[in-house]
C-alpha cells in the first residue's frame, strides 16, 4: 500500500500581511521602503538621499532625519491606500534610536503596524 504525500495548505502569511516595512541605515543616509511580499515589488519608499529632501534637512543621518523619513513614508502609504504594514527588522536592529524614530513617525502618520 502506497501512502500519498501530505497536501500542504497555501502559505497564508503572504496574504495576511502582504506589506512589509524594511529600513536601512548608512553612515550618510536613512532609507525606508515598504515591499509587497507576494509580488516582491516596492510599494512605496522614502530616503534622505532624495534631492527634494536633502535640501530641507540639515543632517541626513540622525534621529531627526529618520523621523522625517518615517513621516513622509507614512503619508505616501496613505496616499496609495495602504492602511497597515508589518515591520521587518534585521537581527542586529533594536527598537531604539533611528529605528524607533522611523516606526513611531509611520505610526503617527496614521498607518497601523501589525
């Protein structure tokens, strides 16, 4: 008698939480983007490297720049009708400093965090 292989259900994670917030910090700039994970495309992004933002900021790498990037990203998400995102932090990232500034300002702009 042959036992058929188990049937796996589809991965629900891709459909329950499709938008993921990822942050990247360099010595000069702050980058944040929201990725639509089922299609692996960038839904929205903001960076302190953008020409329009560089002129308005004094420093492009500190906590104030990170909070401004989070606020701009939150506004862009709401303009694209993306009401909620999940957060993906790297292993070495902690909820402190620039990471906290980005997350709190995205939350303050009106985007729900799952």
